[in-house]
């Protein structure tokens, strides 16, 4: 029985090799479909993994309260040159004093500032923060040191990687003084390069940590203040507009992850009592993580459906070719039937031929699909060589992640397509009348 099976397989392969180009084109459709499943799912998994890592970096036990600029409502908001909104230092105190199950609350304030050193400038995001900010955002010190309690109120600054390189391209910045607005600040540290984060949720914008500069929050309040005025051009000269914001964000860490949702609701209720406008947003990273998981599942289903359609098209092509093969080999079928071959033997022969076609295409597609990582890196390298600025940071940092279930699924579908679309041609061949088949020319 086993010997007969291998004999049938050998016969099927030899029959396919008679028309190499046609067999190759038939397998090509399965190859494309199989590799597409693996490539698309790998890219989707890479994007999903990157998003989940960014969410996890926010902290699964954290509740993030952000200042959000509200829509202008009423003549006072529309006509006022100074817009006052957002989180207050009083909100920070209320959260700390009224919510007992929090481990810590970390306030911060950020605004755009120009840093200068001689003729060199850097447009940076000046961040007034507490000492815990380093650990909270998983930053690492490359040179010098981070902010400490003794720096509160002092004019000291820590530069992010790219900010430091723009001001000190060939020098060690530690101990040097730079202009921050109209005042000198002493550089005490420099952070390592950190990958930019994409926007997560409606209230968390994308963030490039490499363009930051960090000073103590107390120093920012004393030396810069809450009100920041901007000069804008006008027909009669210049006008001024300003924003009065005390805090940009408060990150609240709870003791236990089970308390996150409840704490977020309490904070929402607490802030609603003291804010007439919706000038804040409460974000729970754990909920974002659940949303990311749901999105990944939906995305993967969509990708598999798309790639499955290409496999279906490939299967239809194989059935078309096998039907043509049956017509061409009608006389051969008649001879085999006359020599004693049963209908089962004929069905087995043609089914094996289609399975060999789809299996060869599927295996080749799997091997090509497994090369998604090196191929994607090669493509990025070529594009970067041709046009260094053409790749956005999120694409440049993307790394495909092969999901083994996609390999098994794509190979299984390709073999299933071979059986499914090979049955009809095989049955048609098996049920030919032997006498009529022998007369066929």
C-alpha cells in the first residue's frame, strides 16, 4: 500500500515536470498567497508589539491625567488673548490628600523653548519635572547625573541626546552653561538616545524624548512661571497671545493593579467638581492595552482574510490548469483504465499532483515568509541610503515579528486549497468512459 502510494507520488511529479513552466506558474499563486499571510501578520504583530511596549512603558499601575486645551466656548474664550486652562497645582494636592490608595503622584510641566550656545540653537521641549521622572519614563543617563532634591529652585538642566548633540556636537556638555530663554543654566547631565513613541489614544500625543531638556519643576515655576506669552505677526506690527497652564500632566501610581480603574473614576469625579471646562483627560494605560489587544486581533483577522483571498485565487488557477491537464491527458487516462487502474487510482493520481503543486508553492512561500525580518531591514537600509529623511521614526523603529500560527495556518490553507480545488478535476478524470478516452485524439 505504501509502495503504491509512493509510486503514485513519483508518477504525479513526473507528470508535472513535463510542463515545468505551467506547473511553476500554478505554484506561484500559492507561493504569493502563503508568503503574504506570513509577511502581513509579521508586520501587524510588529506594529502591535511596538504599540503595546509603549503602553506598558506608561505603567500598568498608572493613571495619567493630562491637560487638554478645551474648545473655545463663548465670547470670553474666543476674544481673550490669554487662555487659562488645564491642571492646577491645587489638583495635584487634592489627588494626594483625598485618594488614600496611591503610591505616589508625579507632576510635570512642559513647554517649547529655544536653547542657545553661541551661534548654535536647539528648539527643545523644556520639561519641569520631579526626580522620579527618570524612572517613570525609563530614561537612562549617558553622562553626568540626573536631577536631585538639592537642585530644586536652582538653574540646572539635563539635556536629552539629540538636544545635547545640537548644542555640543563635538564637546562634553557637562558643566557648561547654556542660554534657556534669557538666563544661563548649567548642564549637569545628558540622557541616552530613546526611541520616539507614537501617539496612543486621543489624549497622548507622539513624543520624541531625544528633543527634551529637563529642569526641576520648582525652577520652572520660579524662573519661567505659568504664563507663557507668544508674539504673533499682525498688520500693524506684533500682537501677543499667551497660555496660562500650571501643570501639563500628573502621573498617579496606585498600590495594586486592581485599583487602577476605580482610582481613575475617583480622579475623574474629583476633577469634575473643580473644573467647569473639560480641560483635562484621564488615561488608563491598562485599558489602552486591552484596546490594543482587541485591535491586534481584528487587524490579524483582516490580514488573514486578505491573504486568504490571494490563496483562493491561486487555488482557482490550479483548478483551471488541472482541468486543462485532464483534457490533454484523456488518452493516458483511458490507457490506465484499460490496464486495470480503478477510479480511486485516477483520483489519487490527480489529487497528489495538485497537492504536490500547492505544497511546493506553500513550502517555498513559508521559507520566503520567514525571511521577512532580514528582507525588511534590507529594504529600510536601501531606502535610507537613497533618501535618508524619507523613513518616519515609527517605520524606522519597526521590527516584524513572525507569528508561528500564521506559518502553520498559511501552509495548512495552501494544502487545503490543493485538495479542495483538485477534487473536481480528479473526479472528472476518474469518471471518463475508458473507451471514449482511448478514442480521444
